[in-house]
C-alpha cells in the first residue's frame, strides 16, 4: 500500500468512525426522547382526565338544572375552555370521545376537526385504537396512524365518571425533526472537522511521513541485502558442508542453520534441536567424550574442538569436526556458545583411501626392488632360476629384480687366460 492509499484509508476510517459514533449517539438520544415524550403525553392525558372528572363531580352537584343534564354541562364547559388552547407543540392535540353502539364518537379535538362530533366507521380502525383502550378503562401509550394517515405517538386515559376517553397525541415527524436537523448539522460539522484534521495532518506529519517512507526504503534495502547475505552464507555452507549453531545456556535453547540439519539428516520442521537431543545423535562410543569436552570448555574457558562420529536416522555413520567459542557475562559465567560443525566424512574417507594406496604402492615397490629369501643358482654356469622355473643369466636376473645396472669388462686373470699374446706384448713394452 502506497502513501496515497494509506492516507485515503485513514480518511475513510476517520469518517466511518465519526459516522458510526454519530448514528449511535443520535439513536440513543432518540430512544430517550421517545421515552420522555411518552411520559409527557401520559401525564398530559392523565391531568386532563383528572381535571374533567373534577368538573364532572362539581356539575353533578351544582348543574342539575342544566337543560341537557350535568354530564352535558361538563362536556360543554370542557369544550369551551379547550377552545382557547391550541394544544401543545406544532402537532400535539387532545381528543375526547365516547362510545355509542360500538362506534367511537369524537366529541372534540383541537386542531383538525371543525365539527364538534365525528363518528368512525368501525371499532377496529387503527385511528380509534388508543381511544377504544381509553374507553375500555385502560391507560398507556402506543404508536399508530391517525385520521390524517400520519404516524403519531399517543397516550390514552379513561375519564371514568363520564364514560369518556381522552387521547393526547403528537406527530412522530415533529419528534424526529430535531434529530434530522441535528444529524445534518453534525454531519456537516463532522465533514468539516475531518477535512480540517486531514489538512492539519498533512501539515504536521508530511515530513514525518517522508522520513518514515525513506526509513522504510532503507530498511527494505537492508533487509534485501541481509536476505542475500543469508542466501550466500547458506549456499556456501551447503557447498562446504559446514553448518553453524548457537547455544543459549540460560534458556537451554539450541539453534542450527539449515546445513547442520542436512549434516545430521534431520528435517527442521520435524526436529527441535537441544543439547540433549544433539547428544542422542552422537555415536554411543563418542557420546561421553563429546559431552566431557564441551563441559570442560565451559568450566576451563577453553576452546571446544573435537572430531567425533554421529548417527543419522537411517543408521548411516558420519564423521564431523566441531569447534566453538563462548561468550561470558561479567562474572565469567558462560552464557552463549557459537560454533560450527564440519562434515569431514568424505575428507576422512579420501585420507584413509590415500594412506591405503600409498601403503600398497610402497609395498609393491619394496617387493619389486628388493631381492630376498633363497635364490636358486647353478653351481656351474651361475644361472638363476625364477619363480616360474625358467633359468636366467645372473646379470639379467639381478637387473630385473633390483635397481642395479651392469657394464661389461674383463678382469686381469681372465684376460691373461683368454688373451695371453696380447698380455705378453703389453708386458714386453
């Protein structure tokens, strides 16, 4: 992800966070407002009901001479008093009704009806549901659709003395309007604040972002170089059959490079190296020697340098050379060991083969150039018999079985015997 994408993501996250917080806040406030409005309507309906009942009790005593009776006197007084009141809020109103022959008859309301009485067509109408509950002697609140088709919040209460019902209602749109305005206002404000924050962020963090980008580039370059170095080192160790290891004595944790796993014939994903598991893979005849050598190097502050055998999982025996150096703390106690293990199996095998061949060659040369044992020779002609039974002249046999060479001459006795005349003339001179 580049810098521009990160900034866009940051802005989107900020905007989403603000939007979610705003929606949750408004939802909580709206819910509390609805509850508050329910209580307010319930109190208003109850107060109106108690007021009408008080007037009705008065009229039962003092309005007996009213032409249509005390009950109508009370209703007329309430209608007259309420004609001076416009309700509450922009859409809030009180509705008074009675029931005649299974039909709800509205006696008065403040805002919508010009007529003093109005009948509903059915007792099951949602318009009259709160009023029916009030006429049934129940009180409470509910959300319904009124005679205008508008969703309203209504509180209903019975007027028990007169067998009437009263409903106080207000449009939900009026309750919601402040929240819509607040949502729009807060949304605009949030967008402005986010924009201001983005600009401020750019001004403050631009240099920081550039430095961070430059640092990331340098770190990435260093990481790439480190990976290349590790690859070169791993390849070099693989070619040379030399692995390295690190032993943390405080944590008892042993770390091997890939080449060490290859030397021991183990899978890095299946084997967890430790000092104990390492000793288990040392040849039983060398195990005590290896452990003693390492422990002595720690105790005596000497170099751990040893050649020993290991056994691979398949049973193959390999020869390795190990060497390490220790790191000690201020008290002189060894806390880390860094070492290498070199697979010298092939080198040792070549050395042994070389020594064997040199020995055989030296043995062959010794047998070829040295005359030994009893040599059969003819007592008369002095010829020698070889191992196959053939007879050879003495000088030929010696030449073939030694490094000696012959040059022919004649001794004085043989010369006098063979060439007497030549010897006599030589003496006379």
